[in-house]
C-alpha cells in the first residue's frame, strides 16, 4: 500500500502468518530506504515469506528499468511471491517463473483476468467494489462467479475487516483474502494517528470515490477537506485526460503530485489536508490493534 506500507508493518504481517507485501515506491520514496537495505531490514524482522507489489502502469522507461532492478534484487534476496497491478504482467511472470516463484495479478473484471491468464499469471486478486485504493465495479460475489471458472486460485480484495468477513469470503469460494484498510489501523503502521482514528470512526457510507488525486477514482474517507475540494477532477483536467498525448502527460503529472500529496496527508500529523485512502471495510474496524491480534482473530475462524 502506497504510502502506508512501512517495513515494520510488512514484516509484522509475515511474522503473524500472512504474507506481507512490500511496495517498492513506498519503501524507498516514502520510508527512505535504499531498496536492498530496506529488504534486508525486513528480513531482520522476520524470516517468514515476504511478497512484493510490482506496479506496471507507468509508461516511463526510467520507472520500468527501476522496477526491473527492484524485482531482480527481491528475487536475489529470496522473495518468491509477487502481486502485479495495472498492466500486463507477462515480463514479471517470465522472470519470476525462472526461480519457481508465483505472480498473482490484480483484476477488477473478467477481461483483465483473461489477459492475466494469457500472460501466465499463477493466481488472481479480485479487487471488488468495497476495496480501498482503486476499487473495481463488481461485488465480491459477482467476481468469484466470473473468475472461478478460469481455474486459478482467487483472492478476495476489498471489504475484509473482521474474522466473519474472512470466513464469508472463504465460504463463497475464495482461496484467501488481501487486506488493506484493516492493516492501516494497526500499531505497526506508521500512518498518522489522525488517519487511523478516521478509519475507526468511519462507516461504509463515509467512503467516496475521488478523481482529484490520481485522475481515476480512488476510495477515500469523506472528510471536511474532501467535501471542500469535491471528488471530481476539474474541467481542464477532464478535457486533458480525453486527449491521447495530453492524457499521457497529465497521468505522469498526477503520478508525481499524488505521490507527494498522499505521503504528506497520510503520514504527517501536521498535514491540514485530511485526504485518506480507505475502503468500505472501515465499517467493521472499531479499534487500532496489533497485526498479530488481527490475524490471530482471523485464524481462529478457520
Ligand atoms: C492506502 C492504500 C494504498 C494502496 N496502495 C496500493 C498499491 O500501491 N498497490 C496495489 O496494488 N494496491 C494498493 N491498494 C489496494 C490494496 O492492495 C487492497 O487491494 C485493498 O486495500 C483491499 O481493500 P480493503 O482496503 O477494503 O482491505 C491500496 C489500498 C489502500 C487502502
């Protein structure tokens, strides 16, 4: 999770029996680690398996080269589980399969799953309409029905906060769950106390989709700041997003600006912009807990 995946949080998830997934831009740009050193630090906190998120979207060649280097370093340090999102995972599958690792691809509907299958992905992460981050258009029930026939393992992402949410996801056919919002409201996450308190206080109706940060709808808590600035991209931005070349430049501009804004809003206790990403799973989150407590509670329902 950008920018909330501090290394202590990722390691705590693995140590508690899940697979903590590191986000390389978060690790380096937000939390200030040189990539290999950050991974080494996480390894000092847990010997258990770690995963890595490979974001594929950017059309910048420099970014792609950097991601390839991060992937090589992660493979060299023994990471074998990768979560790809926002593009075609083929090159990641090719590299990871050489060492018998696995790649699970984030999908929001069947057409992306077909592409992931054709690219050789080993599993699917079904991002539903309750998810934090870039939520999909479908419910968890619709997604499992669409994706199960493909024969790959399917993970439910979105709306999982409690052990009974977890049990329900398994009962309708999912093989596992991916947690986002629930893990921000933990003692190990270094997000600001105000952000964690807002997650605890919010109900599902307080989650709105905003285009104002990344240019595409992002699930955030409706705070006074969000109400003040609105959730739609301005008319000029919308016009630029329609043109092919202007869209490219605007997306790159958004990528840099949103990285800076989210970092400040999520981690800096003095930020005046309460712009906080969260999914509808806020409904079931009633306190800040340790990661171990959250995962033990889930495990007790297996
Ligand atoms: C603050 C935040 C940041 C996120 N950043 C990323 C990211 O960098 N890459 C990604 O693939 N998914 C990202 N996600 C989506 C999560 O991986 C996950 O699919 C989603 O949070 C699940 O929904 P939940 O929040 O209801 O648990 C993010 C979610 C949140 C809440």
